C-alpha cells in the first residue's frame, strides 16, 4: 500500500469538528476484573504444578473492551544515530539494503560537531522504535485491539490504517525501517494524522466505543513547519502542544516517549503534549531502553495486577499485563481445590477483584498453553536483559529524568546544518 501524506490547513476548523462530534470526559472508576480462563469449577489435569490464568481488566473510564492504538513514530534524520545498545532481535528486522546514513551535524561557530555515521541501521534509534512496537504487538489482543502506524519527518505518512491484522502492522513497521531516517521533525502533523485515523476521518473505519490512544516516539523536538527542520521554534512547540490539546478534548491520550539526550535536552513539547492530552511523558535517556518501557503504559487506566492462589498462599510466578488490559499468568497450584484471586488497581487507586475456583490433578500431558506463555515470557525478558540494564535501573533513570524535565532551557538548542 502506498503511504499517504496528510496535512491540515485549517486546524481551527478541525478543532471545531472534533468538539461538536466527539464531546467526552474521562471518569475514573473501579476496575472490572474478568477471568476468561480457567472457568469456574474447571477440572485440570497436567504435568506442571502451575496453571495459566488469563483475562481482561477494564474500567468505566476505559469505556470499552475495545482499544485503538496508533504508533506515531519519528523517522527524522537524527533517528539514524545509534540507539545506545545492540538489539538481540535485530536479525528479525528487514534488510534495508543500506550501509547506513550520515548522522546530522550541529554547527557552532562555523565548526560541525556530532556523532559519526551509523553503519548498522538495525541498531539505530529508528530501529529501537520499530523493535519496541513489534514487542508490544506480541502482548496485545488482536480480537479487540486495532493498531495503526504513522511516521513523521518533514510531513506525516499513514503506513497502516487501524487494523486487527497484526501481520499487516508488522509489515508496515518493516517499511518504516526500509524507508530509513530523513528530514525534519514535524510532530504536529504526526499527532494530527493519528487523530484523523482514530476519529474515523481518514482511512480507518470509525469505532466510536473504542479507547483511543497514540504512542508517540521521538528522539527530538518539533522543528517543522516553522523551523524548516533545522531548529526548534516556539511556534512549532505551540503547534504540537495545541494538536495534543485537540486530541485530549476528543478523548485521545498521547503517550510520549522522549528518546535520547537531544529529546531530553529540550522536552517542553514532549511534556506539554502528554499533559494537554492527559497522556504520560516517559523520558528515556538511552533510546534502546524504550524496549523495556513501551509496554508498561496501560491504555485502560490499570497500573497493577496481582494473581494469587489463596489456597496455598502463593502469588503467580510469571505475570504479564498488556497495554490493552489483557493479562496472563502462571499460578502455582496444589492437588485438589484451588481458589485463585485476581486483584487490579486503577490509576486512581481504586481496587477491583474477582475469584475462580478450580480442581487440579497432577498427571497426564504438559499444558501447551502454559508452555507457550512461559516461552514467550522468557524471550521478552531476555530482550531486556541483553540491553545490559535491569528494568529497575531503567525505571530509576526515567524517574530521575522526569524530575528535571520541568527545568528545561528557555532557549531552544542551536540551529542544525541538516534537517533533524
């Protein structure tokens, strides 16, 4: 499919349409826990002394079991830079047929400074964005969740309208890397294109009941259209934040991931975008670490889940809560009756609970579903381990960066000699 370029000439008219057609206010409420498997009273017989417990968490603020997520990925020239770590899954990325791009240089006093050209695009910041998005796809439920893909540089391109077909999303992400980094950073067009798709004004089918979010990943700050791709201007920052304000009024949260030193050096736009849309701002000092944090954002307003066997007083050995509210866990069991409790905490602090009782008998074959889940968990954990940092270290760095984001410089960084 050919990429499509979207531009909004009249942002005031666009805002008016959204406000008329889509009035909406988010309300916090107690999370609802649904245990899909196993069913109440089930009798399970297999070799492992654990069972797979899975289900879905929703909140009234979440409005629906359905979720629409648009990846809004920065493909500007500066994303050619090294992400700070090599990716274990780089062999799964497409062959770009390129030896690499030249990294943008910043001109100061007539002298150019900057990092050397990247020779392996599979370890670039752009690759970090693609790998993180592919990783998140593994955890989402394609039956209720739709995904779209938008990139932005000098303009914005829709590479994949919202779809349940995750294989098509993966192919679109491959195209992001094949196209490679180029141009400036037109964040406002990226946000607006995401809004258009989520609201059903573009190529995506309208789904009014779905939770709507954008995951915006950028290694910089707005430099388009006013700055010509070479410098940040107050006008470009204002345009990007205003686009996020429109998104927030339409019930769309924009979760922003600022990747690398440049993005963290002038985070006013990133912080403002998250604030105005009621999304989250996540500063990631080393771009590669986004693999460990992208899947920690909940689009349904749930920040904690516990699965606990009350019969033997033990918690799950492995637990995965996906961004769209689906969870899976490996829970230890004992022979006979087992009472399993699932507790969830919403972002407003309210708690929801549900229980299920099952009978377990050791013996027979191994549970294939449990094996598949544990194997996937092992691969996901290994990806993070190969980054060279623990999740706790990465989270501490994020928390520290959040604290200093409010003291960003009043003057944007110096003008660059090439688009970024």
